[in-house]
């Protein structure tokens, strides 16, 4: 059965105004699936498949965000999953045609074993790879580029690709406390992956072994006794086949602690705040400089003395960090009524209690920039009314926060 398929990609949001993105390709298959029938043909002769979030789909875990989980579940359902109509030997060709040539993915499924372009892979990786390849088809019109992208997704598992882009997650314990860290990860060859487990010291593993290691800490897999929940000393031994000396292990632990996930995320979040500071409506100010040093701010942080000043429609706002190390409220928000007085602080809960301080400050700052709307939808802000007071631009400039923060 040969057909042309146009696939509507998942929507990140439900906005009606959002332009629909699609990916088109030719498909030849001996596999039966209800989506691959003539009843779904549009007026152009294409089988039109809309990717939506349906609870009736497989409950398989893909360990990705909601967008890719939705897409991969559909790919598993349509092209991979064994069903009552499955044949003992199923073959599917997916071909993208471009002005400069073609790029193809070939699936062969024998029982529960599946090959992708001749490479044996597990069903979860095949489903995720198909989702990413088809999504990429909506962004390129070059056969060579698509061939390269297909090869990358066929050759490497979803775990390996995640680690190359985001670094490898790992956790260690120190004095009874668990610390999550990130390990720099690079490819040495098509068959080997390298990990920087200490400063300028790289250990390497074959692809399959690297995949197992990453899986233990990315997806909390517990099947591998060699890799699951191992200490830094055992990590060194598994990488090099010999034990680290006392000084090597001490340096390794110090290096890993410098790459703690919480520090990395805080640094990136503060970079976002510095980026907002370049916009006219936001100013990163120093609470040790006047006029902000004169404000008796409740519960301000003992460790950090920066804050975000926001020019709202109703007046000026100030969002500053407090002493909470976690939770939905790691900052406070006040509405300025003069250089010495303010309303608040106001409680505005963060939807995700795992967001770091910088992210919480940026979301609240964005919220009150549109304060005419925020005061209508956030119950704690309903008493805020428009004021004629504004902090002079010259005063804001003189109070700008200029220090470099070391989070480690």
C-alpha cells in the first residue's frame, strides 16, 4: 500500500490563532492501521493525520516533555505497536522527497523485534526517533540535511542524544544529602561516548554501555547493578577499570559539586534576568543602593541583594528574592507608591514549586508588566489601583545592579 501522508504536528498550546504546522511524506507499508485508510483522505489525495493528546493511546513512557510524549505515542500506535491485525513480518518505508533528492526511513518489524534502517532498536527509541524525524520534515527542504538528521536519530538512542545536548545527569551523596549534577558528554566516534567526570579527565564507554549509564540517572532505571546509584569512586572504576587515588577522588568530587544542577539552573535563570534588564520596562536594581536601600522590605534575602523593577501600566513594581530555598514562593512582590512606601508584599504562587528563584522572579515580572490584566485574574492583587508615582529613569540608572554573582 503506497500513500502520501500529511501529518499535523502536536500543538504546544491550544491557541486558535496558532498556525498549524504539518509534515508531508510518502509511505509504503504492508502494516494495517485505521489511520492508514482511505477514509482519512483529504481533497488533495493525502491521508491527513492530526496528532492530538488522547488518553486512549498507549501508556508507554518516553521520558520526554509533553510535546514529544504525545507525538511518540502516536508513532508507536501507528507504526510500531503489535495489534490484532499485525503481520509476522511488517515493513514500512517513509520517504521525504525534496528538489535535490530523497531521504528515507525503513522499518522492519519481525514479531517484537524492530529494525530502523537496518539498526536494531527498542520500540521506545524507534517511536521517538520517528516523531523527531517527521517533525524535522516540517523545517527542512534539503535531502542531504534530512539524511544526516535521520542517520543521527537512527544511530543513537534517545538517551545518548539527550546527554549530548543537555549533559548527562548523575547524583551523588555527601554527608547524607543527595546532589544532582551534570556531566559534560561528547562523542568520540560512532561507537564511543566520553564523559568528563573530573576536570579535564574524560572516561569513555561503548554506545550501549553509555546508554545504560545515562538511563539509570535520566530515567531512574534500576536494572543495572553496575551503574544504578553508584558512588563517585565506583563511577571512576567503571570508566577506567582501576581505582582512583585519594587525591583523584577528592578532585573528582569537587568537580562534580561544581556542576550541581541547582547551581547550573540558577546561573541560567539569572542570565535570563540580565537579558530582561536590557528591555525598557525592566531594570535589575541593587537593594543596597538608594532609593531601594531605604525600603523596609519584608523577608528579603540575606544572600542576594538584587531585585527586578518593573514599569507596569498602573505603576511601578519591585520583585525581590526572599530566604526560601525551595517551594512556590522564592521571591516577593511589592507595588511602589513613593520612594519610601509600597503596598504588599503580595503572595503570588508559582505553578511549579521546582522552578528556581530567577525563573520565579522573571515570571512575576512578566505578569505585573501587564498589571491591568494581572489585578483582575490574581486574587491577591485586586486591591492595587493606579498611581501617578514613577521612579525616575535617572534614579533607576544609578541604582542598577552591576555585580557578578557566583552561584557555586
